[in-house]
């Protein structure tokens, strides 16, 4: 196990560092490694009639449904005692939450940092977050991402107050460009509960997560417009992120209506929801992600997000399937703010 | 128009309603009025009892908000409103309800005049309705209830599901359960989502699941499922893959039976007894009936329970299930055919829409007219 993993990890870190990489070769290597060390995944593949003999391209690696992370079967390639961090999907207290276990945060954090750089996003010297500090949300993958990206962890960076409101005092009077992070719903609450504030020229607002199934239906385009008006930024200054607790890597879409771009170690396919067969570029279907940074869990994850693939590194997100149960980091934030009312 | 004239018109056109309400005659409608109000003429004359007189007041206008998943609710709710002689405004789903809309031109003018439909909700409909009947999910019911004037009577029918319980005779039960699961592709509140197998049943839950799968495969041959949207099909395939994932490691906890190369039918055996909500379109769970502490074992979805179907049906066992507060307990195979007197969500079908005026002694009073003639 050790040498396999070390070699794969080394290849991955090289890939994240910008070296030319053989995605197919690394993906098949990780698939083989995960078949050997991830018992629930191996048994699932066996049930599907798939093995390292039948899978010869990364596109054929069987994806697990995201709900598999909610089962009692840990999707890991390491023994439970080696877990150093578990991130949980959001949901109400009565709902089962998905669990993504990690034994190696260095790899996880490398994917976050290099993914950000690969998207050519600004260095985060002046970053603020429309959420509570990570110390209060230790199981939030998004909180950990914020913390990883921003070197300054001083308390005034976290704008959500314990009373479920916002304190934006630290934004007032700023003159150097800053980046404001938030989920779709936390930004919506911020817009509703504070007076409009013009961010310094060159600032960006980073928006992640959907908002289906909570409070009311919100139109994504209207929300983007509202955020731009509230913070006096242009559409190009709004950055959208696609990520999920079940993955280790993120995709970014700068500006309104942009396509999401994946880093080199993340690829996508779109499948027919009824048959699971892959669809050609431009056809709408379910998004399947192949994230090599999920080295110690399972690299292929099937979502219930509708998308159109542009190419295997670019996709247009159409939205959450209405048939899917409400989920997503945005919802955790919504629960937090709703509890105040 | 008097009530007898209206009931005659309804009975003469019962074939328009029958697929969704069951067939009915004028006598059936009179019996319904008699059952609800204690007198077949209660809609037209005061009712006397114990030397007191009661006047029944029917709402002039009922607003029915109906959902898109099935036309059953629209037909049943309209029939109740027409029996009362109220003016019925029906807010249809924004995409319409073609099966329902198609019958309206076929109604006689006397009844057609009592029906208005709209795919939007005109603001005055909500403020002028005396009674508001809402079919939808709990959020819809809550939101519209908050928007209605405080004086409006609101009858809310939120999300509901039904279950079946097999006590014996598993082969017959499988055929009957397949009928109840497959009818209308599980889109109504009386649709069976979970089939429970009692510990005394000769078949284990796993064995019964296989029997049900076989019966559902046969049912598909005679009544093919409706075409599915990508979202509906995706819900089924996602659930199947999740079940397959668990089954591969824990077959004693979860097993999957599925139609090959299609989404036509799905059966999932789970060893945990909590009620699971199906993703619809012929997806059924088979589970063991808990031997104790029913409320806890059946879980939080119990609050949404509409109907329990039993096989074989017995009054004594049905009575023992009343602690679960279903609005209906019926023989398996008949869940989709409730009688006109069915207390949907525990509401009396006509009486819940009306009000009474009391007076101490019976006096000679003029014959009361229907609404709109006051």
C-alpha cells in the first residue's frame, strides 16, 4: 500500500505543481489502488461487473453516487484510526449527512491552493468571509478551504456574528482591493441585512453553492445582479465556485454565465440520467466528476447536478436536479441564518 | 338550481369523474350528504334534532389549489364543491392539468357555470374565497395559509404517502401490492411507497421483495409506466446505484431488484423499518414490520401517513393500527379507490367545507336556496 500510494501522491503533487501529467495513467493507477484498498468501492465495482481488467480509460471508471458518502460504509483507502479530519455535507440535524474522511490534509490543501492559482485568481492578502470562523465549523470543507486560502486568520475576517447577523465594520473604509467569500445564501442574507457598500476598485466577490430547496426559490441571475449592485462590482468581478464535500478539488467560473474550468487533475463527463451512458458535448445530463485529489477515498463521483460538458475540463452548470433532496454548503449557511428568525 | 337537480346533473356525467373519484349515482351523492349532515335535504332545508334547528351554510366560493403530480385531487375536490353547489375556482399548476381541463367543456352548462380555472393565481381569488383547499407539499400549504385572510377557512392537504402491511398469503399480496404501487405511477397520496411484511407472515421480507418484483414486472406488461422526465429517471437511477452500493457490502441490510435496461420498476429491500419516501414512478421499499414501539420504529415520515393497506384485511387488525392515525385503512389492492365518504387527511369531505347556524327551536322557514341565490 505504502509505495503505491507514495508514487501516486508524488505524481499528483507534480501535476498540481504544473508538471505535464498523464491524467489517464494516474487515474487508472488510483482506480487500481482504490480497488485494492477501498473495500465498499471494490464490492460496488464487482456488483457492476467492473474491475481493473475491464476499465481501460478514465472515462470508464465507475462513479459512486454522492449519496454513497451518506451510507454507513466509509469510502476510504485507510483504516479508521488514521483519519485526521472528516468533513460533513450540510443538512438539517434530522437528515443523514455525507462524510468525507481524510488521512492527508496536505494533499487536500495543495489541491485547494494550486486550483486557485490555476484559475489565475488573485492572491488573498485581503480576504473576508461571510461565515463563522472555521474553529466553530470544524466539519465544514468550505470553512477549511477559506482558511487554507487566506493566510490571515484574524477574527475580523469572519463577518457573521454569533447572533446570526453580520458585522461589516471591517469592510468600511478599505482602500486596497479585497476578496469577499460567501455561499450564495450567506451573500443573499448579507445583501438583505446590511446597507450597500462599495468595495474598493479591483475587489472580487466569491460565490459558491446553490440555493435550491431552502426558504424560497431564488433566481441565480437575480442574485448575481443583487450582489454586484450591493457591493458596486461588475459581473466580471464575481467569481463562482463549484465544489462539494465529496470532492477535494474545485472548479471556477469568473463572471456571470461563464463556464466552469477544472484544474488539470479534475475532469468531467455528463451522463444520461436514465441510462448512465456518457453524453456528447453540449447535451444536458448529470455531471460526473473525476477528481484525482480524492486519492484516499474514491475518485469518481456522480452528482444530481445538471450540466452540459464543453470539453472534459469545462462545463456549463445548469442547476441542481429538482428531484434531488436539498443539499449543499449554501444550505448549512441558510440554516444558520434562519435560526435567527 | 336545487340540490336534487344538481346531483342529477352530476350523476348523469359521473363517467367524467369516475376514473379519479370512482363511479357514483345520484343515490350515492345523497347518501354522502346524509352521512355528513344527518339529512339528505340538509343543503336545502334546516335540519332538526333534539328540538333544535340547524341551518347549514355552504361557502359561496371555494378556491382549490391543486398540484401537478396527479389529477385525482382536482377531480375529488371539485366534485365535493359541486355537490355543495359552491362556485369553484381552481388554481391549476402553471403547466396545466390536461386530463382535468379536458373534461370541463363536457360538463353541462349548469355545472360548468360553477367552475373557473386559472394557471395563475389572480390576487382576488385568494382574498375572496370563503374556503381555501390546498393540495401541495407542506411548504406550499404553509405559504398559502399565511397569505390567506384570517377569516378564510383553510383545508390543507400536504405531502402524504401510504404503506401496505402483509400478514399472510404472500403470493396474492404481491400481486395486489404491485397494483397499488404501479397505479398512477405512485403520484397520489394513496400510493404505496413501502410494503411491510409482518413477522408472522410465512414469507420473509427478502422473499416477499422478490415476489413483489416478479409481480411488478408482470404489471408493466399490461400497464406500462408513463414516460419519465430526465429528472424523474435520474432520481430512480441514483437511488438504484446507492442501493447497489450498500447491497454490495451489506446484502443483509439492503437488496435491489430492478427492471433490466429500463426504469420501469424497482424494488428495494431494507432491513431498517423506518418509512422511506419513494422517488415515485414504481419504486417500492419492502421492510420488516416492527414488533414493538411502532411510532419510533416507523420514524418521522409517519406524520405524513395517509393510508394503510392490509392483506388479508381484518377489522381487528385494522383497529389495532388506528394508533398510527391514518385517514384510511383498506384492503390491499384498493388503495387507489377510496369511497366518496373518505375522510381525506382526517377531514369530513363535505362538512369540513361548511358552517352551521344554530337556533333553539324549529320554526317554519322558507326553503333555502343554494349559494348565489341568498
